[in-house]
C-alpha cells in the first residue's frame, strides 16, 4: 500500500507571487500570507495526500528569533485546520486517516552540507522536535538533509519525543551533493538512530531512482520513499505556471510515470518536492490510490 505525502510549499508560494528571499524562507509567509498557505494545504488535501507537512521547515529560533514558537504553532494550526475539515467529510469513508507531519530542516543551507554544525546541532533539533510534539504533530519529518552527522542527530532528537520519525535525504538540486552509496550509508545510520522511514528527497526525479535502488539494496527494516524535485526546467517535470493547466498535467503525468519505477524498486511513500505542486500529487493519487 502506498502512503501519499504532500508536495512542496515554498516553491508553490513563489509560483503564486510570494517573495521568500530571507533566511527564514517559507516561514515569512506564515505572517505575510497565511491564507495562501491554507489554500495550498487545501489543494494537497483535495489532491489526495494522506500526510500533510506543516510549514515549519524554517521556523527555528536561529531564523525567526523569539517568535519561533508562535510561528511554529501557527504553521501547525494552518495545516491541522485543513486536515480536520477534510476528516469531517471522510467520516464514512474507508480512506486512510490523514496525518500531520512537523517539518524539521537542517540548521544551515540544505544544499551546503559543509556548513552544517553536525553533532553540535543536538540542542536546536531537540528544541524544535519537542515543540512540534507539543503542538500536536502526528509525526516528525526531518527533511532535506545531506550531512550525515546532522541527519543522525536530528533523528535521534526527534525520536526522543516518542513520535514516529521520517528522514528525507537529499543529493541536492542537481544530484551532486552526495553519491548513492553515501546516501545509503546515511540511510542505514538513520535507521539505527530510530527513523521509521527513509525518503529520497529533493533530488531530481529523473535521477532519484538510482539513490532509491542503492538504499533498497541495504535491506533496511524501514519504509522507503521518494519525494523528488522537478529537476531542470528542460526536463518538463515541473516549474509550471499554475495557470498553464495543460503543461501542469503533462509534467505531473511524466512524474507519475517515473514513480511507477520507484514503486517497483520498493518505494512505499510517494510525494513531491521543489518545482512540483498539487497536480503532481493528484497524478500520484490517481495512479496509485485509485
């Protein structure tokens, strides 16, 4: 059975005209465009996603200062409101229950793993994990990690909350940050740290398969998944204007075609990342949940 994760929020906000040009990135929209965040969550609910990620990727203290707790709670509440609304409609349905994931991102730039504080990130990740649990998240999704030490540390601290923990590992927007073998070793280390799922995340969809296959060959006792980015624009997998429905449908279908191989290679969790959107989640739902 496939578990369907939602898609990106940051690049969707940008596509809809919101500027995310500070270190807090998508967290700025919590106060600047909360209705738009809510709208995007609603579209992922309607598209068929079962796991919905709160906009907490950049609500850490180091980016948001003393308002980080309030912003984190607001982000969780925006996602929860849409989940609860949909749950009321699904009372008589046999569809799987919707879950709310709290996002924990790397403390430095996710595409510059050399800047990571590594094991020294323990206190900050524990602080965020504890607060996400306090805010009522169902699971914690540590996403877009390319530094092994910090990935393990984030998982360890999140596990201490008692919640289920997923880890998303990235090779970066061009798949060059780490090799498939390095990602597989990171996956094994994260399993040992307590992760219940390992997801190849924010790596180009056209190249995510080789990373998934290498991890699968490790025979880990965790669920595997892919939540890929759209790669470069010339791959026609995303980065479409929301108004261009024909191009959106074509790119989403192309993405779902690639996902067929991911499922064959052992993926049980499917989602989408940068450059994708609700149309991609809808295509996955139509392909794998119907």
